[in-house]
């Protein structure tokens, strides 16, 4: 028991370790030679134990007796290790002491001598305690970082999905726009042909009227010229008898031909008709409230008969059609109700009867050659037009008849 007590008495109060080359101050307190020199280098020359000041030039004296006691306690020195131990690698670069403390003020690992001298007024903690606290903080940061990584991955996945949806939507929109303009061009070409046909017919009729008037006026002019020739010839007759004989044979003067019939041709009216025809057609194709879905690609079964609702064009001749146009509805066919021999195209606006069935019958589809519109109306006035070709048609009926012919649905 004497050895531990003796070792406790032989401990430096600065580095808290056993004395190394002990020296004694004039006040009687002993310290390691290196510890007291380091302390006096940065601070005033005072005793770290009793704080007794010393005049300048005071130097600690080597304590020979204490050195001898330490030599006895240490015994023979062991042979040095071939490799430096791990503990020797973590020594204070200033004092050569183990780094057992952490200075929170400077953020450095320090030894016991540093805590007495350089860091005596700093916030100091045990190195192991500080290490555990910092590790706990890092683990908390790791958890927060993992949460942020998970959130970032989720947001990245959502953005990638939005990117795919935007691309798909853009492709669909481009397809719909192309289809709209294609339908517009087809409708314009069709209306162009009809308008040119009407202009040609009106031109033909007007030219026929003009030609008829020319023929009538030419005949009347020839008759007038012949009458004028006879009258002049009679005036030149010298013989009285002959004069009166020919006068009796002379017909009565020709009556006036009357006003000419003007041809039925008005270029301004033709242009007004064209403007009234094109304006609602463009509005119909480009400003529809309902954008139909893009039809999937499939093989054309070979059209035989077609039935498709077409946008009507106002007829300037028929006032009733103008009124009906105000209640026009753009209808599309319901593919789920179409007979399996029917092929839907043009954004479900046209149905064609084919040679081969389009797969098995779907639930709700007609067994006979029929198809139902996707839209329905409960009240109000509604108007639509359907273009047909060699087929039976029933429109504006109420209810669904999956086993009846069209003419039985009225």
C-alpha cells in the first residue's frame, strides 16, 4: 500500500503525471522541469500551486533527492519497443504528454499541462466524453442526411414521372393538333370543291341567261333591220299602184323588245357566302370543348360502309339550318358499344364496317351492326348531322337495344 501512496505524492500538479526531471521552486513546490518552463514561458513567473510570485531571473533548481527516489521506483529501464506503441502516437506536441482533454474554445486535443497553462481559462472537457458527444451529434446528422436523401430521391422520382408525363402529353397533344389540322384541311378541300362547283353552276346559269338574251336581242335586231329595209324600199317606189299594194302587204311595226333580263351573277354575294361558310367551320374544328382521345393504331379491315357524324356547314339558302346550327353538338362514337365488325377511326368520329371482326365481342357491345354515341342528353335542344353510305341509321333514340335492328329502335 506504500507504493501507491508514494506514487501519488510524486505526481506533478501541472501534467498530473509522475515527475520527469523534477525541479524545486523557492517556495518549496516541485514540478517537472519541462512543465514549469512551459508555464513560465506563457505566463508570469508564479508558482502554479501557491501562486507566489518570483522576481525576474529566478530559475528552478534540480531536486537531486527527488530524482534519486524516482530512479529507485522506476527500476531498470525496459528495452525500447521495436515499433512505437499506439499510446505514443497521441502525445501533446508541446509537452509530450498524453492527449486526455479537449479544449472546446480552441477545438484542439490538449494534455494536462495545456489545461493548466494555455487553456486554463478555456472550456475544457475530457477527451472521451467530448468524443461521445460529437459522435452522437454526427449520428443525428446522419439520420437527418438519410431523411434528406430519401426526400430527394422521392422528389427526383416524381420529377422523372412528370418529365415522362409531359413528354407523353406533348406527343398526344401534337397528334391531336395534327389530326385537327388534317381534318380542317380535308373539310376545307371538300368545301372548296363544293364551293367551286356552286360557282361553276352559278356561272353556267348566268352565262346561259346572257346567251339567251343575246339570241333574243339578235333576232329582234334582225327583224327590225328587215322592216327598216322594206320601209325604205317602199318609200323609193315611184308607181302609186305598186306603192299601195306593197303598203297593204307591209306588216305592222314591231313592238319594243322591253327591258333585258339581268343575269343572276353577284361576285360580292359569292364572297360573302364563302366567308359565312368558312367562319363556323374553322370555329368548330379549332375551338371544340371536348378533345377526343387519340385512337390506337390498328389494321384497316377494308372499308365497305361508313357512318360518321360530320360538322355541318351553314347553308345560306336555308334559314332553318341556320337556326339548327346554334344547337349543334359534336358527337363521338363509344367504342365499347361498337359491334365487333365495326372499325372506329378519326378520333371515334367515323365508323366503318369491315370484312373481319375486330377481336371478340366486348361487354356492352351490340350483337348486331350498331354503335352508340358516347354523349347523351337529358334535356334541351340538340342538333347534329350524320353522313351515311349504304347503311341503316337510327339517331336520337332513347335507351339501349343490343338485340334489335336499327329500324326497330324508333
